[in-house]
């Protein structure tokens, strides 16, 4: 028995939001009859889909191109240092094979004429917050996944906005491009799993809709590793038992899947069919705020590492303050010259966002790791986050330290970041002139 399609438009223009009638659709018209735009959205289930995944296109690089039109048509890599990694790459750079997390030296081998820009996380956070606020004007059910992407549930919002969710999202994408100066890609479906898949179908500046019936056909030939949460080890176990592509999972019996894979069999069986009953959780936010850096040469000296650690703690503190967050678990991350990772964490009684406090805890953990080992990377982060800008005012010592640090923040905001330099970060006049 077939389920009737919901009443409503099946084709509209992304630019003027005009509907195209059924007769025009059947003629295969490729441009809007009202404004001439080629950006049409067509889908049989358009009026009934309410779960969206929105992803900012090449976010860091797009923000930098917005702020510097001279590089708009050039390949741009966000990263730094020959031993660092690529934080982001614009779509032009990607045509040369540059990808996020690629070592910088390989990225520059692939695209030697690229413009390289060091990340400006404070700026990206500000822009990300603008986009997030625009999302929250559409629906209270916004689940952030990162600084530049989120799930939205627009169920029940048609009466509020006077249009179906698909049109609301198209208008949102248009307004973000006009008002904020970046582009987004929208995936629209009946659940989170399929909405995420849809948002990757038409990038950049895209809009794609996907319903469960067509998703099942599309998924069939994909490798089982295409399903989120299936890493290399799980994929290998699945392949060993005859599940090479998702079609193999679709043919499997649900009970048998649960018997062979007790912890994840049912989830895999359902996702293979495009079934996902996870709700959009609006209270989900960043789990950790951190900063890290890869050194140009390996470092084993405590005094040198200590200075770098202070700068990382200041960056992490700045991000916490700008996000009005604080955390009660402080983490130090180290990677050795042979790429082995050491992670050390310490929980504290009251949440903090102060650089001095984060540094003090990280410094103690760092001192215990100094054993002659050479390190190539270091990071400092804070997790177990909660909202609050006055969280360090819990006792007299914390209150005095918080007031002093906020006074320094105010001076730097007014006179620049070099207005006040802590002793440990001072490089001397010779170094400052380099």
C-alpha cells in the first residue's frame, strides 16, 4: 500500500520562492518562470520533509575570502607551518587534492601557489554565532554539531512562517549569503541520517531533498563504511561476515544482525534502510573548547614548552569567554616525535574560563611528562562545559584573579593584544622585532 504524497508544492525557485505548477514541471522547465533563476528545487515529497542539516561551505576559507575579495578566485588554505596540518581548504584548493587534516607540506606540494592563512578562530566563532542565531530564528530545535553545521527540526513551523520548511530553508540560505557573506548547503529529509547525506549531494551553495524510499536505493551500492559510526575495525568485521555493501545489510534479517552484532546490529540494520529515530536535541553544544599547535621542530625543553603552553591557554580562554562558557575538566594533549599521543586530564571543583587557571593546571601536568621525550604537538583544552561568565567568582582568590584577568582583557580589546603581555610570554625586544 503506497503512502499518499503530502499536499503542497513539489517545485519552487530558491531565489524568488515562486512555485512552479505541475504543468510547467512536467515540461522539464529548467528556469523559474517568474525570475529566470536556474536554481530550482524539485522533489515529490518536498512538502512533507522537515528535518534539515545545514553545513557552511568551506567555512574558514569562505570567511577569509569574504573579508579579502582579492583572494576570492584563488586557492586558499587555512593552516600554517610546514609541520602543521590543513584546517580548511576552499573548493578551488580542493581541486588540486588539498583536504582538511592533510600535512601542510603535502598540501603545498599539491598546490604551491595557494594563499595560506593562519586560522583566526575568534573571527570564525563570531561568524558561526551569527549563522546560529539565524538558524534559531527558524526553529528552537537547533542541534549544533560544530562551529559551522547543525541539524534543525522544522516540524510544526509552517503556520509560523507561512510556508513549508523547504522554502523557509531556501530563504534562510539566501539571507545568510546576502547578510553574512558566506554560503551554506542544505540537506532536507525525514530524519537526521538522511538529512546529513542530502547536504553532501549538492555542494557548494546547494539544496538537496531526500526521502526514505529513494535513500534506500541510493544507499544500496555504498560500502558499509558509509554509515556513520562504522570505522575501519567495524567495517572489517562486517566484511568478514559477508556484509560488504549496504545492500547486504538491507537483505539481512534484523534478529540475525542483532545476534551477530549485539551492540550495534539493530542500529546498522535500521540505518541501512534509511531509518533513524534520533531526535534533534537543541541543548547539544560544543563538548570541548581547545587550542593546539604543531611545532616547526621537535621540542623537549620544558621552558620552551611552557611559553607555548601559556599562549595556547590564552587562546582557549579567549574562546571560552567569547562563547560565555566555562569548564570543569582541563586537558593537556601532547604528541611525540614518533606520533604517539599523550592525553592528560584533571577535573576541578568549580568551572573556569581563566587563562591563568587553565595554564596552572596544564603546567603541572606538562612538568610530569618532561622525561627527555621530544614533542611535535601540544594542545590545551577545557571540557565539561556550562554557560556562565562569572563562574570564577566563587571565592576571594578566584574573584581577584578573575577581576585582574578581565581588566587585562579590557585593555587588550581597547589598545590591541600587545598592550599587556604576561612575563612568561615576553620575548624581549630583539625577538619582538623579528
